[in-house]
C-alpha cells in the first residue's frame, strides 16, 4: 500500500476526535495546538510538521484510548516512523522519534519541569523509562535533532488546553507540503 500525506490526514479525520489520553483535548486538538505553538514561535516547516504529526503513533495502535492506565507503553514515538520516513526527511522524523526521550531529558536537566507535567505525562514517563541520568541527558542533547525534539516536547506539554483556538489541519498543509520527499526530489 502506498502511503501518502492524505493517508495521515484521513487518520486524523477518522480518529482525531478520540480523547488524548487522560487530557482535556482530543488527538486532533492536541496536534493542532502543538503545531500552532511552533508556528507562532517562528519555527521551521520541518519542526511545525513534526509538531503536527508527533503523536500519529497514538492513532495507529489498537491498545485503546488509555494504554498507560493499563500499565502499557504504546511506543507511539516509534509506531508511525515506518510511514513517516517514506514521506519525510529526518528533520521531521527525528524530533518525532526523540520527543519522548526529550521529556526524560527535560526532567533531568530542569528541576521544576517534572512538577509542571500533567498527571498523564507523569504516568507515561514512568512507563517510558523515567528520568534520564545526567550522563544519558548529556548524550541525548548532543544528538542531531535533540534540541528540535526538546522544542517539540515543550510545545507538546503546552498543547493540552481545552477549547484553545488553533489553526486548522488544512492550514498546516503549507508547512507540510514543502517537507514531503516528493517536493524535494
């Protein structure tokens, strides 16, 4: 089956109305808020696209709406990569792959970060390996796209506000289209 950006848009159409874990927003609202924050901050097309698509892995598993409540790590940061890597270069896919590790990094490098996490993010953090050691945090931030993943993560944490206005999914096509591999070949 040939994967396209339309396939991903259809995923949002079909499953975007599901609640985003234990948060007060849907999957689609979360994605749109995250991308809107990156856009407002003047980030690159690639990072805006990564922010929009960072949780597509939640839309393609069959673990239910609340796997963390069952004590399951859904590994969502890896689930969508086979699809996304067919469409996008590493500047989009690597921040997505690293955004869970970025949470672990931020907990290790910023003493008050953990306290600001939502209850659901704290629960998933434990399932995702917990806070990085200082050595692991140092290694993480030196990775290519490590800083982009941290930026994505910060927007991710802020993108959980009920009824917050954000741009539409169609609005973000102007950022997505230039990032598609077909646009660059």
